[in-house]
């Protein structure tokens, strides 16, 4: 009986994916958009911070690096709770009207993946910084030119940090649920139901086929982006 239950769910999931079920596809596209915006926002401040940490030495740098490394594992529900308290109408940033909006989820996910992008970017730059920068300076490059050279050499690691951040964002549940609320209203631009919140909801409701379909799509998104990055890195070698 249990095997029939699972096999029936898988059959329905495959049917939903092959036929391009509008509900399933809209949830998937919304997830990509929300987490893509989050990754873009986080990269704006995280990459400069990571590059700076990787290229410069200053007092307390070990503490700062350790702090970012520790925050990589922050529970999403804890960060979601903090952001919820800040963004609800009664909170200090309630006037921004970000609660239960796609942008609110994106900003929350951006904070979540910041430690990942910062730490991975810093490690990527640090791995090539010393020898490459010294060689560039020896060849007559100025500070800006040598920095650009280091970034070019460390681009694979920086791209890895961005992809890792996106994968973490698209697969998290706590922030998407607490800040977004898993809202789905037909025709509304403020729908906040994404893959992880939908998987949770449909599974609890016993609609296993949809849950499996969304789970398969989530895994395909993560694997596809990772494979594209690997192909790009291989081409640069």
C-alpha cells in the first residue's frame, strides 16, 4: 500500500511537470525570480566586502572572518523571526510595507546568504591574491590594475559564492514562510508562494503529487545552475 501511495504521487508529479501545469510553473518561476533578486541584492554588498577581506589585513580581521563563517549556519527560522519583528506594521521598519511581499522575501534571503557570498568570495580572492598581485605590481601595474587582475583570477570562486548563495536562498523555508506568508491569490502581483512553502503546504495537505513535482523542480533548478557554473569554470581552465 505504501509503495502504491508513493508511486501514484510520482506518476502525478511527472504528469504535472510534462504538461506544464500552470500552478506548478508559476510557483517555480516565482521562486527563481525571488531568489534571483535576493542573490543580486546580496552580491551588491557581499562581494566588495569579501574581496576586501581577502585582499587586506587589518586588526580584528580574524574575528570578522570568523563571524561571517559562523553566520553561514544561522537557522532560517531565527533570522525569519528577527526580520518579521522588524518588518511587521508595529515594528521599526513596518512603514516600508515589506511584510508578505515578494520583495520582503528577497531582502530576507539576501541577509541570509550574505555570509556565504562574503566568506566564499574572501577565500577565492585570498587563494590567488598574494602571488598574482605581487606579479602584477612587478610588471608595473598600479593598485587598481592589480586589484582587477586578482578579481579576474578569482572569478571562478566568486561565481561559486554567488551560485551557492542562490542555491541556499531558493531552498530555504523559514524566511519565505514567515516573511512571505505563502500567499496565493489569483491575478495578484503580491503572491508569495514559492517552491519550499508550497512543498510544505501540499505535503501536509496530502497532495503528494504536487509536492513531489515541486520538489523535483527545485532539485532541477539547483542542479542545472550548478552544472552551468561547472561548465563555465571548465571552459576557463
